[in-house]
C-alpha cells in the first residue's frame, strides 16, 4: 500500500490539508485495509459501506470518528483513485431530548421577586412567599 499511501499523502498536501488530517485519514485507510486484508483500491463501495456499519454497530465508535473515516474514504476513492462520486453514509447521531426544567413555587417566587427586592433596597428575599401570593384575584363586576 505504500505507493497508494504516497499518492494519497501527496494529494492531501496539494490540497492544503493539515498534518493531523493526513495522519487521521491514513490511519483510517490502514484500518480498512487490515479489516479486509486487501488493498483499499481492490474494495467495492459496498464493502467500504459495510465497514462503516461495522464501526458504528459493532465497534460502537463515536459519530465523529466514523464521520472522519467516511471522509478519509471519500478522499481516497474520489480524489486519489479518481472513482466516480459515491457517498459513504454515516447516519447522524441521535440528539438527546432535553426535558424542560420545572421550578418549585419558591424558585418562581424568588425569580419574580428579585427585581422588586433590588428596587426597594432589601438585601434578601423572604424565605417563603407571602400568603397573598397564592390567593387568586377576585373578579369584581
């Protein structure tokens, strides 16, 4: 793979990719070749996609690691080897759903009372809301 590696490194250098990107992409391609025990230029797009699925499902690597590997393979196949454009797919990570924070009555009272307390010069809010805070206003007609 050394001739292929040299071509890929030269292509990355010509395009101005960072040294760390060189290292990351080459390492991803080396792992792909070791996995199949064949040179990457002898692999099909389906085999590369199956390898990405292996990284995600079996090795349980992070989304960013798998995405970097997919970018390395895109670069190798499209730029260095000149294959037609094929998109190696890495599914987007699931975004955790965040539940809203629910405040207690005391916390709401402190938040609402704080501007009033600062305006009148008190140094601390009352420890409990006044009794009138829980009374609903009456409707007078």
